[in-house]
C-alpha cells in the first residue's frame, strides 16, 4: 500500500530488497541500509530474512514430523499422525514410482524437499505487508530507521535459497554418479554418448550442458515462479485497500496451486535426477 | 538479488535438514506404518483362519454326532437281536426240558404200571392157586401145574 512519501516503484523495490548483513567495503560488518550498500558487500553477506525464515520453517517441519515419528505406533493413529502418514505414503509412492535404485537417502531427501519448499512457498500467502511492517516497527524499537529495515518473507523468491538447494542436489548427483558408476563410468557417460567416442568434444559439451542444466533449471524454475507470484501480490497491494481483495484473493487461491505444484515439481525432479545418477547402464 | 554467502548457508541448512529427516523422521514413521500394515494383515489372516477352524469344528462335530447316532442305532439293533436270540434260546431250552421231563415221567409211569401189573399178576396167581386149592380140596402139585400157571399168568 503506497503511503504519502513512498512512490510505487520505491514501495516495490523496498519489498524486493533482502535484509542483508555483511561486510562493508571498509571492512566492518553490519546491516546494509539500502540496495546500493547491499550490492557493494558482494559475496561476503548474508540475507538474514531468507536464512531466518527458511530455518524457522525447516525446523517447524522437522519438529512436527519428529513429534509424529516419536509417537508413531502400531495402534490406530489419529489426527496429525494420520496427516503425516498420508504425506509419507505420498512421498513413498512417488519415490517407488520413479527411483529404481537402492538408497535409503532418497525418500527422506524427497520428503524434506517437498515439505520445506511447500512451507516456504506458503509464506507467499501471508499478506505482503504484514511481516515487513511488523519488522519495521520492531526495527524502529531498536533505533533503526524504519525505511532501512527490509524484509523479504518468502525464502524461495531469493535465488540464493533456490540455488543453495539445487547446488546441494547437484553435489548429490555428482557424488552418487561417481559412487554408483565409478569415476570411469561417470566420465564415460559424459564423453561417449550420444555420438560415440570419435565425437568426444561434442559429447562432452552436450552431456555437460545436460548435467549443468539440472541444478540451474531446478533453481530458476522455483525462483521464477515464486518471484513472479510475489511480484503480483505486491502489485495488487498498490491498489486502494478497499479493492485489493478483488485481485489478491483470486490470485491467492490460484497461488495455492502454484505453491503446491512447485514443491511437487521440485521433489519429483530431485527423485528423477537421483534415479539417473544411480542408473548404471546407459 | 545478490548472490552471496546465503547460498552456502542454505546449502548447509538443506544438508542438515535432510540428514535429520533421514536419521530421526523417515525410518520410525515408515517402520511404524509397515508394522501396522503387517499387524492388520496378520489380524485379517487370523480371522480367516478362525473362520476356517470354526467351519472345520462344526463339520467335525456334525460328523461326530452322525457317527454317534449310527453307533447308538447299531447298539440298539444288536441288543434287540441278542434279546431275540436269548428269548429263542430260552424257549428252546424250556421246551426241551419240558419234553425231557415228560419223557421221564412217562417212563416212570410205565415202570410203575409194569411193576403194579406184575405185582397184581403174582397176587392174582396166588389167589387163583388158593381158589383152585379150595375148589379141588387138594394140594395142587406146583410142579405139574407150573406150566399151566405160568401160561395163565401170562394170559392175564
């Protein structure tokens, strides 16, 4: 909602700026007060909001599921236990359907990916101004200038988050490719297909692109979808407050689908990539 | 939208979460679900087995009952037969005994008759002798008349 002194573009920019803690060019560490300062920090900086929200949501997921796991009994389950078990069943079905290898890590990996991304995406459904304004008020209490307190609520709209996950997946792909096929087998897979050994450079180029496209597409798909969704909510919030619901409500309802779908796509692709990493014959 | 250390932080966080999930969440839940599935399956199987056993027991008891009925009928038939045989035997023995007694009595009777007759013969001959003596007034020579007397006694 654009108030007096804020222009629309400043409002949008404010919403798209992470709360950044990092190393200033002069060497001291602190919160960036605006986008330019954040950019100057370069690589040596943390997005406190992204890390914080993703951590809280991840811990929430682990806490709830660990509670269910602790109480898991053979007797008839009830309430939340049922809910957790239906999710486990769903993930298990997907893993069994797509993953042909033997690896006790893939199913928990898929579960974590799905629920964590789902929770982070769901943050998109929290009205766009609630948490940032709350953060500004709290920042004000601690003596910070409210206009310099940034907060980006949805971790998956931060490419650091999505690339962080997809790099983790990429490392797992490399690790299991080497472990299952041996270094020779993995290198062979990268160089001897699809054209045979006389076209080795072309093979390496194609397979290399293929390999690198996996983490990049994973990260960019999730980031792009959530970023665009968030942007539309911010644009809806530029309308006068009494008419905002006419756009934000339909979009939120539609967004429920995107939130789930993106989490599901990410999970499915993780399972498929892990399956490809485990496949011995080409 | 700067790429910075957040990337590394998120990767580490992701790895930690996956590790935790793999260690403390996935196995107990899956095990509990598998155990429940098994116990339900076992229960259903046990119920099925119980049903079968029940049917078997019912059939057994019916067979047993039928056997017992047959046996009882046999025993009764046997007993009837045996009783008949016994009665017949008894009848036979009784009639045999009766015959025996009859024959015996008849023989005794005959003996008595013969005896009485002989006695009577003797007495009659004596009487006749006495009568003849008195008629003839003289002693009859027993020797000479013996043949006549014996003829007489025989003709009696």
